[in-house]
C-alpha cells in the first residue's frame, strides 16, 4: 500500500513540474468568433503571457475575416487572469480595428481556458465572450458585435 502511495505521489509531482504552464510564453493560435453582427469570423493570432504566482497578464493581436461581405478585424487585446493549476479565468479589454465601412471600437471580454505544458512546448484552449458595439460609417447602423470566441493554440 505504501509503495502505491509513493508512486502516486511521485506521479503527481512529475505532472505538476512538467505539465505546469511556464511563467512566460509566446503563443500562436487559431481563432473563431461568432459575432452577432458579422456572423462567423476565422483567423490567426499571437499572445505573449507573463505570470507571477497565480496571476498572469497577456497581450494579444490577431487577424480575422468574417462571413459578412469582406469584413476584416484586427483585435488588439490585454487580459488579466487567475491561474489555478492548469486552468485559468480572467477578463480583458481590447480595441477592434474593423474595415469595409465599420468603425473601429473598444470592447471587453471574459475568458476561461486550460493550458498544458509539455517540456518547452505546450497547448492551450480558451473560451471567450467579447462585447463590442459595431457602427457602420455609411449606413449609420449600430450592430452589436458581441459573441463567443474559441482560441486553440500552441505556446513556446
């Protein structure tokens, strides 16, 4: 019985050491955003994360193309998170640069995710919800660009 307990303890320590996310990491991700006003958006992005104890902050930039005729977006975001083991939750602010007649606007988001480190490389997945008020220059129409997002990526 004691032998099994020691093996279990050793396995837990190894997982904690080798699977824990690194304090600083650069991540590259694929992004999906189901915006109310612009429908589905797909894109790529990058983030840089800095962690101190259980708190972390990251800066993000991306490029997305939406189903709405030819609308592109460049989200510039900063988030603050609380890390609990391999999971994290947080909130952020951003500025969303839009084209094709849409005004660029600020927004906010909440997120939850998981990060698994495998030596010097790791994987992560996030579920976000973003709130942005969209406004079209020509038509003067206002559409909420709110919606859920999923980010999946690798980190170094």
